[in-house]
C-alpha cells in the first residue's frame, strides 16, 4: 500500500513538504473546498460540518455549498433541524444528488443528536460513523474542521493525486487512507484534503491533467498518465 515514488532520471526526489507548499500557493486562486468555505462562513460546528458533508456526497461543491448555506440558514442546530420534516428538508436540498434519502438521513441525525447527545455531537469518529450514510471520509473531514482532530479525509481527488505522484500505491480511497496514515506527516492530515480538492478539480484532473503548467511536475511520477495538457 505504501511505496516510495519510483525513481526517474527526469524527476527530482519527492519532497512532500515542498510539494504541498507549492500546491498551497497554486490553489490560492481557486475557491476553497466546500466544507472549509462553509466553516469560514461561520458554520463550523460538528453537526453543521457533518450535514454539509452528507450533502456533498456525489455532488459538486458549486452545488453543495449554496445548498448547505441555505439549509443551515434555516436550521443550524440539531433541535431546529429536527423540527423540520424530511419533506421540508428535501425541498431545500433538492439540487443535490440523492436528495430524498439525504433528507431522511439528515433528519434522523438531527433527532438522534437532540435526543441521545443532548444536542451536541461528541468529537468521536465511531459515533459519527454510526449514523446511516456517514463513512470515514465525512467523519474525518468534519472532525478535522470542527474539532481540530488530526484525521485524513480521502475523497476521489486525494486518492487520485497522491497515487499519481507515486507517493502511495493503492487501488481504493480506503487503501489510500491507510497508506497516507502510515507516511504522511501528521501536520498535513487535515490540510491535504483542503489542498488537493481544488488542485484535483482544476490542475491534476481525472482526464488530461494540466501537467505542462503543474507546479509540482518536477516531483510527480505521473503514474498512470497517458494523455495530458
């Protein structure tokens, strides 16, 4: 699962500090990843972050962020959300993918948080993943942003980019998570998602990545890249 980037005479030795520093500068020009942008707008509680992550599943940030702002503008606490019906939640979140089951999930999370946890979710990954529809990615990202937990959240961008670098060698996001936990410095555990989501959307894209203008091309082993811009 963990592999040193394969050597190439035309590439510099891989330096994760240098690579992420360059990417940090590159992504300043792009919109922040949705959940980080939501936190910057004041919706930084664990409950709000968890709800936003559910809304973001299989949905572009350009859609999920305004929907999250709309829903949390109506009900930002578990008690307020629980007072809405699933149908009322669904009406607000209809632009996101799978909005009907997500509306039911969100309502159930709000009711259980109100009744079982006295309105405050504990900063506990096992508790978060006990909710239907919440996996490690959402749990870790919400905990990292809302609670300051050092937890890696691996979505398709983090999975694709880190494997393309040759920094890890894993076939699934779940395997990539384990590989990154084994070798990524802990200081980057939360930030890597914030950096690689916009980087993966705009530069290191799924098809025909922009290698010619990539700020880390000299380090990247371009694993699996057969066509690029």
